């Protein structure tokens, strides 16, 4: 595993997890299908919209594990629209992608998925970041005289 020079500083202690997050984000950035938008909703929330034309809700899965949002689409390409076995000759031109996909996003601490909805071939995933409670921890100083 390549180690980032930035995280090798002796002043950054305990940031191994952050290094892993950055590596996961770099891997996710290399993915190109399906296309997506990320919007600021203005209320501190974010909306991710993925173009998933041809996928039904039961062919899509949205999961969050260890601060990673994963959207997966699985298609059974052997079935036609009415559920019959499709023949290869049925398409004169096939320009709409029919492959499955996995698209990942690394979430910041505290981000939660509010909902996911599918409309007009677009999968919308709404995220929120609730305001964290502010805490001040006073550390007692012992005297060793």
C-alpha cells in the first residue's frame, strides 16, 4: 500500500483511518458509470442524483457501511420487458447501457441518508448532516509536588 507523505508527519497521530477514507474516495472517483450529480440543498443537506434509466426499484440497492454509501444496480439481461427470454436479434440498436454497476461515495462523520427515491430514471439520495452537539471537555491538571 502506498503511504501518503502527508500522513507520515509525526504531528498527525491516529489518522490511519483518514488515509483509508482518502484512498477509498480516490478509487470511487475513478468510476464513471452511471453518471451522477451532487447538489447542495441549501439546508445543510446534500442530494446525490444518479442516472439509472431502465432500472426498477427492486434492481437497485442503497447501503451505508462504515461511512461509505454504496449504490448498486443489478439487471438480468436475459429477460425482456415482459419477462420472456430475449433474443439477441431483438435490438436493432442498443445505446442504453444495460450493465450492472456499483457506485460508492465516502460520507463525512455524522452524515445520514434521509431517503432514496426513483423518478423518471433518476435515483435521488438525500443526505443530511445533523448539527453535532458542542462539547467542551475540561482536563484536570494534577500537581506532582
